[in-house]
C-alpha cells in the first residue's frame, strides 16, 4: 500500500481513537459489521475508517470474507498495540477523573430490585464508613430499566441481574446468586421423590417478576423455549413469596429473597436437575465512562475487595 513517507513518523497527528476501537471490536466480534455495531459506528463509516487506517499504516489489517473478517498477521499485532493504547487512554481518563472528583459529595446509581433490597443496604453502609462525606442516591428499578438508563446517559453506573449485557456497556461481576424453585408445603411438588426436570419447569406456569426484570430474563435464558403465561406478575420479591406461601403456585426466586421463608417453613425448596440456577449480579457502566473515585469504591465494596487503607 502506498502512503506518504512521513505518515508513520507523524502518526500522532492522524491516528483516531475510534479507528483503534473499531479494530479491536472487529477482533473481538469476528466481523466488520459486528465490530462496528459493538462500538456504535455505522457500517459505511466503519468501512471507510478501516480502509483509511490500512492506507495510512501501509499494510492490510483484515481479510474480508462472506463469513466474517479474519485478522492478518500484521492485524493481530496491531490489535495488541491498539489495546495497549486504549488501555493507556482509559488510565489517563480514570486518573484525571479521580483528581477532578476528589471533592464530590454525591453518588448516584441504580440497582435492580433484588440487589437493592438485599445487598445494596450493606454496601451503602460500608461506603458511608469509608467515605462519610459522600451522599448515596440509589434509584430502584428492574434490570432492563437500569440498562436503559445507563445506555441513554441518564445514569453512569448501576447494578443488574440479567444475563445479557449490551456490547455498549462494560460490566463486572459482583455476586454469584443462587436461585431456588419454591412452593408452599401443601403443593404436590413438595411431596415428590425425584428432582424437578427442566421440562417440568419450562411447561409450568409460575408466579413471576414483571417483564424486564433480571429474574424473568434469567428464566427465559435457561429455558430456551416459550414458557406459559405467568399465573401472576409482581415487581416485588416479597409479594411473590407471600403468594407462593398462600398456595397460589410455584416460583423461582433468588435465595436472598426466600431464605427467611424457607427457615420459617412457609416455603419449601424443590430440588432441580436442569441447568444451573446460578446467575451473576453485575455492575455496569458505559464503555466511554471512567469510573470516579466514589464509583470505584462502591464497585470494590460490592465485589468484596478491601481497600488498601483498611
């Protein structure tokens, strides 16, 4: 490929961060179109940006096929270097954000229902002990709404239960959450002598959380088939527990939500032989957002990471 002789000497004058992000996206997602979608660039613009980058560098980066895009040997090396550049820029942004936010006094974040009810209060208490000058403000909503709020810039940080995170967001696991199939003690399942099969769970109407909740999304995710309409839908774990205990029908909820009722004998947990009922709670934030000092502290607390000064 032809290029001006001084192009590479003056690379800092023409290199675009978006082109490097696109190249890394192609490497991670296996095609130009998927990489472009992941980083939020229209495909025609992505095609032009990649061709310009190849021309200015002086060598091909990908081999285009109908089945996707394969990195050339030069492309593989360039992706490694691009990742280092992007990581350094992230460190710069995070450092600058830290210096600029030393005096911040408020932490605004969102949390899905189960996280907000059973985990966030403890996290907030720990945050107060570490950073007493910070005033936490938590918005409680279901996982789908948390994701939407972070994606549209309404919020910069949140916690969700759903297994599917959009490629436009970064995430980190903060909690392994065990789910439980529960019924009231008089339900036929409570007297069964064998584990509940995945087919039985898939074909049984349940008392469920509302559409858009992480709990509902997890059930859909492990079922892989269309499930019956719920017996009833509620946006409250405690309401579902009460309805199950009253004999209305079975439910699948977080162990966090049912452990008290199980101890009291109001609910019975049913052994399940299907896919693992273990899901992840995750913190999410935009890819172009560098966590502030307070957000990083909250993330560390949620992950159970002790700060250096403790």
